[in-house]
C-alpha cells in the first residue's frame, strides 16, 4: 500500500476537497468544525495520550523492578503492566497526525509480530546500546518485541527468567525497548500540549490539508489497514492463499489478541461518536456531523447505519476465542465472519461518509477493497 501519496501536494492542491475560502470555524456546509476539533483534541486525543503515557510510566517501573530482581513474580507483574500499556496504546494508535506522523509512531510501536530472529541476532552479536532508531528495526521493538521477550524466549516462566539471568543483554534490550516507547510517546504528547493542539484546532477549514480532512483520512486508514486487515484479515488469510496464524497480535503471549482488538474497535467507535476518553460525556463527532447534514443511505440515517454495523461487528467478534492464534488454527470461519462484518463498515464510511463530508481519500488501497 502507499500511504499519504498526496500529502506533499495538499498545500498546492487544496481544492481537492472543498473551497478554501470557508468562513472561520466552519466548512462550506455550515457545520462548526472548530467545535469538532476542540472536542477531538481536548476530550479525546490528549487525554488518551496522557493515559497512555501514564501506563508507560508504570511499565517502566515494572521493567526496572524485574531487571533489578529477576523472578517469576516480577515477570508476571511486568507482563501485567505490558498488557495495560498495550491496551492503552489501542486508544491512540489511530491518531497518526502531527508529531506522531512525523515519527511514524505506529510503525515503531506496533508492527506485529516482532521479528524474533533479528532480535536474537542483535542480542547475540550486537553491542549495547542497540540502535532502535533505524527504520529497519521497526519490527524489533515496541509492544510486539516485549511480547516476544516476556513470553517467547523460552518455553516456561522459569526458563524465561533464567535466560535474562544468563545473558544480561536481554535485560538491556528490554530496557531500551521500554525507554524508546516512553521517549516517542512523550515527544508526541509534549507536541500536542505545546503548539500542535492550537494549530490543529485553528486549521478548521475544509481543504484537503485541513485538520478534519486529514484526521478523518488517518482514522479511515487505521480502521481499514491496522484494525480490520492487520488484526483480523491478514491472520485469517483474506489477503493470502491460506490463513496466517503466525501474524496475529500478541503472537507469543497467545491469549491477548482478542482483548487488544476489542479495545481498538471500541476506541474507533467512541471516536466516531465523539465520546470523551474518560467516558463522562460526548461532544461533536462524525456522527453529529452526518446528522447535521441529514445524510441518508438506503433510507436510513448514515450515522445510525454505521453504528448499527459497528454493533454487528462487535457482536460477531465477541464470539471469537481469546487467542486469535487458536481461532485461526481451529475455527478460521469465525475469523472470516468477523472480518466480513468489519468490512461492511468500510463502504459506509469510506464512500458514503467521505462523500457526505466532501472529503477525498488521501491513500491508495493495495488489497482490492
């Protein structure tokens, strides 16, 4: 797939979307885009990043405790902190805009599964500190790398702890992965709190380079590629000649792929509906934008149709096993069924919603959907 093929052209081709002479704070359709952007920034994105950063701080504490005192109990506590941070990540992964886009945060955080062979090669032949900034190292770090280090380097917990005891470079590698997760995240969060929040809100027009148009494209790209395809479709074999059970998220832990997927799906639904991250209220969202435009598809309000299909997708995926690895291996038909329900959301959003909002897609498909 080719990501953001028109990004470099948006400044000179703003007419791709709507007129560039909109009234301040609203699109040419009259909807208050400023209120939408404020809700997204202040009530969803920044609070989600703050919670994610806090979870990484707890992960760092657990990692320090484990590396200082290697024990099965501390390994379990580290795994718990890893899972909590991994779930928190699902709530910010879709926001690949601003500094997160500049850093390619998602690629350095969650390309799964980790390249275990390269991690082992780095540990066995490399000299610390390990270089995790190279683009080629993206599949050797982040949460999938921790998944491998905490669950996959040996057959049982005692042997995993013993591996860290026998070779100190495992602990060094572990610490560097956690440190890099923190540094990347703090850089993105600091940017949101420093200048980018105001820039994001002030860019409230309806041109191709406006905040609404860009973030809606980011959201759609995430839903299609990272969530629908990455978490379900690719392991289920939708894009290959056979199922690929070794491509699931949480491959080495073998029991968390469903909880991670459900957190990601719920986050995308909440964003669509403008739900505050703390769950205490709602504000303007894509649903209210579509309602304002009175968008109807096949006789039904489009926002209602999208939410109804989201509910079907949740219901179907809720029947899957906790381990998607096991599901692909033993009951892949259920995975394909979940994929089909997720896919049914795509034309409602990518065609009907984009048309209603007068937003053009800024990425190119490579999977034929």
